[in-house]
C-alpha cells in the first residue's frame, strides 16, 4: 500500500493527474475483463461489441491524455537537463 501511495504522490502532495490515470487504467482493464468473460461464456453471445469498442477507445484516449499530463513534465525536465549539459560541454 505504501508503494501505491508513493506512486500517487508528488513532492509530498497527491497528484491529481496520477490519480486520474490510475482510475482510467482500472476502468480500461475492468472493461476488458468484462469483454473477456462475456466472450468466454456462451450464454451472452448476442452482446453488442461495437458499444464496448467505443468505450475502450475512449478509455485509451483518456489514458493517453492523463499520461501525457503526468509524464510530460518529466520529459521536459529531462530535456532541460540535457540542454544545460550540452551548453556546459561547449
């Protein structure tokens, strides 16, 4: 539990983007689990897959959005460090 708490916190505060990313990942895998169980059972063969495809695509976009928000700042920090190191080498 401490590991999850550490992943969801940034600089001692809860990160809203990380929490949203975690919930969107949970929702994505729960939806895939429902589809898997439905696909395996024979009695639910008449399910409309197109609705689930729309939900899965929306969850993928949400995960990409939140991941970009959460990790985008990290990539910018790395870029800044590399740029400063290049200038100091010259």
